[in-house]
């Protein structure tokens, strides 16, 4: 279907219809058949249906895992024999016009240093060859995969790093096309003109949303669980550029006829982007829970592709910022654009320290991946947090496992480098929940906090809890998680938060603020580690905290670039936790022209069904998963209010 109703019909309707004139070549990044050693599948499933196209246009595939290194593959395709001696046709390169195409083998045992060293040489030559404007690589396995994280490959990560360095040093944009995961994804490297494109799936079973372990990666802007193909148009000349289109055939529920669901262009030229200006906060003191950074408007709003924000404790030093966010203009994930309606000229920074002098800066990117220079840095300071001291004892493993109760599996206090682990975020120790020296697949530990002294504030609904931790793992595969459970004195659970996840390869802050449910007398802080890859359970925690205090009112936070809001009002929602829908009382925010923005616990915008009424806003759960959500509501006068709630 993808060959005839897809590619050939598209050429007939949009170009000349003569494949040999319309197409220069076809790339297939692996898994041409389901079983490579089956002669029948090659004959009946592959060549029979593809002959009308592949008989007229050169085809350059690479090996996938389903080929199983079969000799049929090497018999049927004659690929350039310019790879490493002894590995002919496993990796190769081919020039066409102003593009160098590179084929790689990401399958074991070929995914090693021999191939990477060869790639270094090819990229160096590509840099020095004036006729080459772009480099397109294809290989089977993804480095990161939103639809199917178990299919990820560190080898591809090494390839990506080399292509990023090439594009940066040589001024030549690059792409790596891949497959393995059965769905389409399009992303980009943050600091380089390098594209990540999963071109699948042409005919295999789709990896649907919710079927497998999945993750919303910063690098990807669009992911769709569909059948389809990708068309790339390349221009040479004085202003080289390429354009990419995704043509969809739909999925198991919806048929589409080559529908254009994604498109973008990238030029070789590095166009100048106006440097943004820091607007707020500048030389001000703000509450640490109310750090909202705002930059100037982008020169052409429709071309604003991304913003990159950094906060530091040392003026001029941003190599290790205490706050950093890279935000795209779109993020199509789980069938919803979580960035729809989101302003990327502003950013809320979680987890800022109190009573601290800070500096911040921002840069903007257009949709063709050109970055501006960094803005001049601006100074601000944080005041006293309304939250009290950390109520946890031994929050960073400095006293070993003291005070913490192990409920399941192996939990360890680790020194830097113990059992091939990591370095602490601070101090000399960190927690490994799951174990490195001795391992367990799943581990859980907890610490109970007596909050009976706050009972009046809790039952009046005016006490907030702020909680979080620095989390990381080794490769992004294993899963550190944290949640709070709210108990009576007798140990009866009143409610709990969802788990807050931290599957990051470097120490990253994960946390939240929310109202303590009435009748709570014990807050249980629970840490969990789950092994998803290898033998070690690399679920790391450090600097865990739980604080309580009065609900936060944010003074002097601009609602937009032209007005100042005296405060962000704390709104009230019910029921909380909720099952299907939650009602938010508007109070003084009632009026016309309300904007309602909903975010999940990770700060990603979500798009539930929202019904705005005269005195309240109703949020229907729809497809939202269990967890904590934050709502920001702004009226036409620039006044705003916020509230957090839990769907369970």
C-alpha cells in the first residue's frame, strides 16, 4: 500500500508521475522483511510489492535487526564497497548532488569503535569537500525513542554526537534517519543544526501510544503512531536548503491518503536572529516559588521555534546552571500538542533557592534551527520562602540509610564511584534505590513526617507542601520515582500524589508544590527505583526535601510584557483528588476573555477539555493520566490565579 497508494500515487498527483525523474533515490533504514532468512518473505513480501518503484529508482538500505545479517540481503543489494576492509556493505557512503549519504550498521556486533572511527574519516572528508552541503545518515536503531524506549541504542548516541560536532564545525546541517520503533518522530539537537527523524512505519505493526514504555523527550517536537513515508527535497546553488515532509497513510482506526502531517525546512545559511532582551525579573527580589522569566518578543512570532533559558548563582558562569529549560514551540506527544497556546517568551523556573543572588539569560531559535546570541544577563534575587525547613532527616544519605525504612528490594547509600555508580549531587553520598553493589529489580523506601503541629492549618486548607529531589540514572533507562502519601495518625491513607519521575542521565531537579489534604497528620515520603535495563538498578536520589508552609502568593509578576499583575491568586478546586472532572472556583477572576493553561507535574502543557462558566472552570479529565496538574488562569485585565490538583 505504501508503495502504490502512497509513494507512486503521490508522485502522480503532485509531480510528473515518472518515478525515475521525480526521485533520486530511496533510503530504507532497516527491517525490510520480518525474517531475513526467509526467501519467501523477500520474494513475496518485499520485491513483489516494491518492484514498480525499486525497478526504476536506486535503493540504498541498511541492515535492521530483522534481517539477522542474512546473506540474502548482501545478494540482493549491491551497495558501495567503501566501508572498512572486511566490513564491506555493512557501512558505506554515497554522494548525490550536494548531499553525502552515509549508511551505518547499528546491530551487534558491528556497533563498535571500528565503524565509529571510519565515520570520523568520512565526516572529515565531507567537511573538506566543497560540493557537499548536507550529510544524511541512515541506521536502524534510535538513540532516543518516544514511542518505544526499550529499543534505544547507545551506539546511535555516539553517531549523533559525531554528526552534531561535524555540523557545528563545518557549517553543514545533517540528519540521521532511523527506524526500529514503528512510528514517525521528528526532532532536533539543541545546540546544532542536526535533525533526528524516525521514518517508520511503512508496513509493520504500529507502536501505538500506551502500548510500550514511552517518554516525552526534549529533542522531539512531533511523534505520530501511524503508517507513512518521508519525502525530502534538496536544493543546491547559492542558498542550499532541504525540506522534509511526512505523508501519512493513517493508522488502524483512521485511513489517510498521503496526508501532510508534518513539514519543515532547513537552510545551510546561518541566518542572523535578533538577540532577545531580558524583561523580568531585572534587579528585583522575588519569592523563590515565583520565578517567572520573561524575554522580549520574537521578531516574527510565527517563526519562533524555541527558547533556551538558564539561571546561575555565579555571574557570567553558565556551564552548570541551577535552572535550565529548552522549550519548543510545538510538542506533539500522545496525540496532543502540549505547547499549543504556550508563550515561549516566558518560562517558570521550579526549585530556585531562597535568599540567593541569581543571574539569568535567554536565547531564541527560529524554525530553521538558527539560534540568536545569548541575551545580556540580568540579575535578580530571591527572598525568604514561605516554606519552612526540610522536615526530612538524612536527606542526602550522609548518615547512610539512617531513619529511612526499606519496604522492598535493596537500597544503598553510595560514595562517589562505588560499584561503578555516579558522583553525588552534593556532599559525599547519595541514595541508590535498587542497588548497585547488590541489585534488585524494584526497590522502595520511605520516611514518615509527623505534621500534627500543623493540624489547624491543614484542616483549614491553607497549608502547602513543597517536595522534591535531585534524581538521575545511568543511561536514562532505569526509573527513579518519588511520591508523597498523606496518612492519618492511625496510618489510614487519605490520598497520595502520583509518582514524580526522574529518568535523566545527569542530576535533575524534580518536584512540586500542592495543598496538604485535610485530616493529614503524617506525610510519608516514598522513593522508588525500577530497573528497566541491565543488571544494576541505576535509580539515584540526592538532596531529597519535604517542606510545609503557607500557600504562596506571587507579588509583582507580569501577566504579559506590557502589564504588571499585583499577585497570582491562589484558587480552590474540588474535588481534589478528582476522578473524572474538577471544578475551579474563579473568585475575583470571573469575567470574559479568560485564558486557561494546564500543565502536568513535569511542566508540560496538556490539553484537556475545558469549560469556562461564569463563576468556575470545569476541567474534564479525558485522556489525562493519573498525576498532579497545575492550572494558570489569566483574565483580560491581566490578573491571574493558579491551583494544583490530582487526577487519580
